[in-house]
C-alpha cells in the first residue's frame, strides 16, 4: 500500500490454471463445461484427477464442475443425465393422520384494506408430499360505505392440489351465500342467495422456515357469473401463508422451549423451597 497500490491495475489469481481464467472470460464459457475442455483449460487443477482414479471409481465422468475458487467437482454421466421423476415416492407413508394436517390463510390483494376484506381460511390434508385435499371458508366484507356496488358473503370451499417442488396447481369449488347490492336505479340486478363458483389456480410457495411458507397464486373461474359472484373478475390473485404440518410446529416449539429441562428445573425449585420451610 505504501508503494501506491492501485486496485484497478490488480490481477486476479488464476485459480483455473495457466491463462485458463482469461480464456473462460473471453469465450464466455459457463463454469460447468465438458471434461475435455476443462482438462485442457485447467491442466494444473485437473492434474490430480488421473485416469486411474476415474477407473477405480467405476464410472465414466463426462463433466467437471468448477466453482469460483477453481475447485473441481467430478460429475458422473449417469447422475448428469438422470431425470427427476414427475411423480415422487410417497414420503408420508409412515406419518400419522393427525400429522398430515396443515393450515392456510389466503388474502385477495386486489381488495384494499380500506374497501374491505376477502379471505380464505382452511385446513389441508396431505396424502403425500405432492397431493393434498383442501377445505375451508371464504368470507368477504366491504367496509367502504360510499361504495354503491357491494359484493359480500360467506361460503365453503373444497379442492385438490398437486405440487412439484415449490410450484403447485389446484382446483377448488365454492358454495357461497352471496348478497349483491347495486346502485339506485339498478335494483333489478341485486342478488341474495346461494351460488356456485370454481377456481383453477397455479401458484408458488416460498419457504419462510421449516414450517411456515408464503404463497402467491393466480386463478381463473371458467364458470364466472358476474350476477352472483363474490369476485369482480373472472381472473383472481391471492397471496397468503400456509403451514404444511402442525407436527413440525410442535417439534420446533419443543426445540425452542425444552419442556423436559423446564420440568427438572421446576422440581429443583420446589425441593429447594421445601427445604427452606423445613429448616424454619
């Protein structure tokens, strides 16, 4: 630094081997490249991976993965080409019925808090990590007294969900008690009664820990009827939170508050107090 070090003129260490980093940068090659090319560009780093080592491993390593520090990881051909199964083995076979139950709370962000609330609350039951049964209640209430066109009501819904990684597709059917009040002069369009509704949605879950996840979904009602629907549009957007399983919640709480230790400490405190009373 005393000699006037200028970081703009500094040269990065070439972790990939002699002139390999410059070659990768110049050609815009990805960090995961064919084995032959990687061996050519990173002769110093790949030198320790001998043909004898690969033969002893019993597999043909077709690719190398090079990280930002120049470390090389061999990738077997069969693992590279292996396709992930669309329908996964059921990981909940040994899980009890009670521990398969979760909870969800969805909110319609297109209905502002100042105007009212449109909520869906319910429970889920997981047949597997991919298939779930949904059920709950839908509630809509408008708070803005100046709104002349009012859609309010309460109903029940049930449906099925299929998940893959963090994505899911689901279908639900609603049976709602709806009250629609139109502006003066359009009273003939008012509705007060029961109505069916349906939703086909695609969404994504975003983990917020081991148990709780946020969810965003867009849906469409193919049988939308503006005269009797709680929604203003055929297309809907929902955001919210979900709990996959109450078993995990219980486990986390137990880990956070070790009940066994608290019980032992409580007994020690009682014994100490009784000892003092005995001395008196």
